[in-house]
C-alpha cells in the first residue's frame, strides 16, 4: 500500500529536481513512442536534443534558431506565469500574440513607405498595447461580471484567428502582392525590420525583450509588494483577502502584463523571423508557452531555461522530421507528454510518499 | 443576398446535426463536473475520438464500430487525466490543458495516413412513412442514429443524476468530497468513473464530427468545439435539460451563420465564422452576471483536490 502524506512545506530539493525528472521520464516515454512509430529511439532522441547543437553539419544553422524560437516562448511564458501564480488563468496567449502582431503591423503598414527608424519602436509599442487590449476583454468580463477567464480568453483565440485570416486577405494584404494573401514583407523594409542584432546568434529585439522581461518578473516577484501579493493570492486566497489584496487589481494586472508580453512576442515575430502577416504565421507559441511556464516552475529564471529547452525540441523536431521522417505531430505529442510528467512528479514536491499501511491515528 | 434561399426545414434539421457533437461532449462534461472534477481536456478528448472513430470506421468499413472505438479512445485518454488528478493530486486546470495539448498532438500523429479519405457513411434512419411527413418527417424522423442516441442520453443522464441512488452518490461526491468520504463513498472510484464517462462522450462527439458532420479528417478539426461544450455546461447551470437547450442554441447559431455565408451576406466570411465564439462569450457573460457560480448550481467542490487523510 502506497500512501501520500502532505508535507508541511514544499520540498526544496524536489522543487528543483522535478523538472529534470520529468524531462528524463519524457525522454524515455518519447523514445518508446518513436520506437512504436518504427524509428530508432536512440537516434531520434539524439537528433532532437544533441544534433541541433553539436552536429557539425547542422549546428551552424540550428544554433541561432534556438534563440529565435526561445524568444517568443520565454516572453509569453513569463507573463503567463505571473497569472498562473495568482490563480489567474490566461490560456488565450495565442490570441493576444496574433492581435499584437496585427495591430503593430497595421500601424507600420499605414506609414509605408516612410523611411525612419522610429517606425519600428512605434510598432512595438502598439503591438504590446494590442495584446494588452485583447487580454483586457477577459479581464474586464472577469472583474465586472465574474465570467470565467479560462473560457473567454481561449474562445478569443478563435476570434483572433478569424480576424487574422480576414486581415491577411483583406485590409493588410500586400497591394503589390499579385492578389496573394499576406502583408508586405516587414523584415525587408528597413524602417520596420527586426533584424538579427549579432550575426549568426539569432539574437533579435524580441530575444532582448524576453530577457528583460525575465529580469523584471524576477524583481517583481521577489522584491516588490505586488509580486508578494501575486504569490499570496495563489497560495492562500483567503489570507490574501485579509491582507488587503484586491483580487480585481490582480486579475487586471496579470492578464494585462501577460497580454502585453504576448503582443510584444507577436510583433517581434512578424517584423523578424516570420517577416509578414500571413494566415498561418502563428505556430502555437501561445499554447506551448503554457508548457514552458510550468516546466520553468513558474519562476522567471526557470522559464528562461525551459524556453531554451522547448525551443530545442522544436528545432530538433524539425531536424528529426527531415532526417528520420518522424512526423512533426510527434513532437507536439512529445511536448504534451512533458507537461503530463511534470504535473505527475510534482506530487513529490508537496507530498511525502509512504510505503506500508497508514496508521489509523494519522 | 437571398434569404429566401434558406429553408427553415433544412435549417432546423441541420441545426440538430451541428449541435450533436457539442451536446454529446457537454453531457459528458456535465457528469464529470457534477462529480466535482473540472476537466478542461474536452477539446483534446474530442479530437482524439474524432481520429480514433474515423480510422477504425475506415479500416473496418463500419461506422458503428468507429463510434465505439471513439468512445473507447476518449475514455482511455481521459484516464491519463484521471490518474494524474486523482492519484498524483495534480492541479485540474493545468492537467486538463495538458490533456488538450497532448490530444491535439496525438490526434494529428494518429491521423497521418487518413487525410483526404472519405469515411463509410452513416445513413439516416429510414422510418418509413414517418420520414415522409412534411417538415416533421425531416426534422424529427429524418436523422441518423447518433442524433437520437444523444437525445436519449440527455434524458438518461437527467434521470441518472436526479432520480437514482448512484446519481445521488455522484452528486454528493461533487458537493462535498469530505462528507461523501466520511459516509463511506469511494470518492476516487466514483470520480474516475465519471471522468471515463466524460471521455467516452467527448470521443463520441468528436467521431460525430469526423464521420457525419464534416465528414472527413483534418488536423485540428474540432476547432474549439470542446471549449464551447465546456461553456455550455456553465450556461446550462449544470442541468442536463439546459445543456440540450444550450447545444441546440449553439447549433442554431452555427448553421445560421453558415447559411448566411452561402446566401452571400455582405459581411466577410471570417466575421461570420467568429460569431459562434462571440455569441458563446456573450452567453457566458449574461449567465455569470446573474450570480456567482455557486448560486447558479455549480457543485461546491468543483475543481478541488481530494486527499483523504483517514
């Protein structure tokens, strides 16, 4: 008989150890999945985790991609983690990401073909505001009408996707694009481009913003009263209310920050790696960021590391699909599995596992 | 634009078809939530059911077997959620999200070889002269068996929850797991059974999408249907009868916007396509503005972890 005994405080050791344990278990389970698909599991895992970084043939291309992919993931996940800590569930980051990209790009395109570097910062600000405004919808509905923010923020993703489709073939379509859907290429227009800052590193302004966001989130959570309120509201909602924490303010703050950061990620993506507004420029960073937030244990530094690891699975997944013919969907399932294992082993942090019969007096 | 091209008979008939996947999934989630568990993985279970049902129906050539496989697939997937939340005491919101993310990946992995294939058809039941009656014949007697199954299940679930001892036990677990545990009810076992049932129902709903409503397999084809099912449970104040109303209302909106698209309304297609989601949000707002979750009928221990000390 195995039983669980609640720990008085979460175990420090397991807090740090569980993400590693979860990754190890996922690699084993993933290997089994690849074997079931008829692929050599060792080669698959090696192609996903090792080759993108160290293979002489691919590393030159793959290494810069690491930051390109990790940037938006870290940016979005940092914002989401603040909310998750406070018990505010924004799962519509994908929508805020799209709207940020749309609003920012729209402002830039309205000024086309002006030749001034001031356009890019303007687009970034408007993009952040766009994501913020989109996140304010669930925030206001939650605070005014007590509507469930999980459902509203998620449903708004589908609204945003339809809006994107409409814009890519309508208002924002490139007038010189021969009728093809998609906007002008922003990355090739100097005034709006988000270029690689240091050659062959993948470092662009979005990555810079991601690391700034990590530092700010760290300071906010550890050195600031608001951060304390966020943690308190999540861990002990009743105590938080007695301590004078306003839930309304926290909901607006958490959804606002995460929306703005997702919007930022969106505008940096369309001005840089994606290059233009197209029907499917969004590749699900908003959803993967949820996994990143949990893998990083909702801690800013952890999220930075988790974002890099998750970016590696994206790049490794592409490489594995190219080299070994492993379907791209397998990587998505792999990422989902990682979240399962994380949630499962988390029990070790909060509970002690006891073998043998429980005592009646317990 | 020619609105007279929209036939009311066909509109009502196709409304029922459009509503059925969501009705099935929402009824399953209703039972799950009544037992005090919030499973946000409906979308993932639906899409897994959609591909399991589709693949098995194509391989066996029998859609009925396909629906069984879909229910089984949905239930199996839901057991991941069940084990994690009931035995590993994981956060239900996060685990439900994980189930959706994993289900979306798994389904497109399973569906690799099935894109662009036509499934064996699920015919309308032929009820003889009844089906030939004007309007009523098409609307009431002109559907496939799954539509009727969903209606029967709606009544059965109402009866189960309200009128049977087992249903009372399930509700007791949802209202207060500690009290239920003290009374000697097996809280975990009851919740696991409810979760499996919810998974099976979501799987059936998904299979109805891929085998009847569309009928085809495309990645991500559920397009938020699982989330709308979750919203409908809230809309319905956790009552089976109102789940039916909510699902049919939603089906009506979906079908109407599709008809308007076909009739060539001056609005861009994308704006019509987003309307079901917007209306779902609007309905959620109206419902939540009327009172707290508790006063609307949400089970008291919904989403709470159960850890028996004794």
